[in-house]
């Protein structure tokens, strides 16, 4: 609704005016939760804890990242990032930039970091019955997506699309493959680390 009412450009502008040192530091480091490295570490841990969890993670992340990279690099390869759109304001010093954050110019749509963090959080929420953990994971995913806008790396539409891809790819792969991986639910590699 926000995208349709206000537009992604206006939302980016509004977010950029609401900055401070605490938010700069917070979002600068939080955004790394959406890195591919985080997904690889999680896949490794899940494979050790329970083989079926690891398989769900591999397939869910592979599917979501493949879709995102195809859209980003083939279908929407000419979609520019906020740093290009707001270049005049950046050069005038009227656009807030976070120190130490390298701005990218190409491959804006959809957001890969957002796809990754939503894949991670949705997958982990499927493995727990705790509502508190599920809500916490949702909050982390939303904040990480917001970090991409705050850091001027993506527009809201990029983040929204990334969240849909991450969510959908994991949910679909989980329910399609649920019965196939159930036989691996008792297998854990933890015994080899004792």
C-alpha cells in the first residue's frame, strides 16, 4: 500500500531525512544478515544439527537466490539503484550517506539481501513452534529489509519483491519436499563432534 500511495522514491527520501548516528551504525551492521555468507553458515549449522533441515535450507536458498539473480541480472538488469536516482543530491551533499557503505549502481530489483534474510527467517520459523521466536524472526527480516532502504542500496519496491521471493520460495519448497526429507529427520551429525 505504501508503494502505491507514496511511491518508492518518496519513501526513500523520507527515510533518508530521518537519520542519526545510532541508526547509521545499527543498519550498517544489521544489513550483513542478508549476505550470502550468513545463508552458507546457517546451511552448514542446519546440516550438522539435522540433515533434513539442511536439505530444506539448501533447496530453499538455492531457489530463492536463483530467482532473484535471474530477475536482477537478466530481466531487470537496467534498473538503477537509489545512488543513481539521487546522484544530484548526493553530489550536492544533500543526501545522507552512511560512512563505510559502498553504494552500488546497478541491479536494484529485487533486493538480494532481503531475499536472503526472508528465506533464512521463514525457514527457521518453520522449524519452531514458539510464537515469540517466529515474531522475532519476522521482525529481524523486516528490519534487515529496511536497512537496505536506509543505506540507499534499494527502493521499497526492491525490498518488497525480495521479501516475497524469499518467503514464497522457502514455503513452496518446504511443503513440496516435506514428505521426501522426513526420513532424514533423525539423522544428525552432532554425534561426530562430541
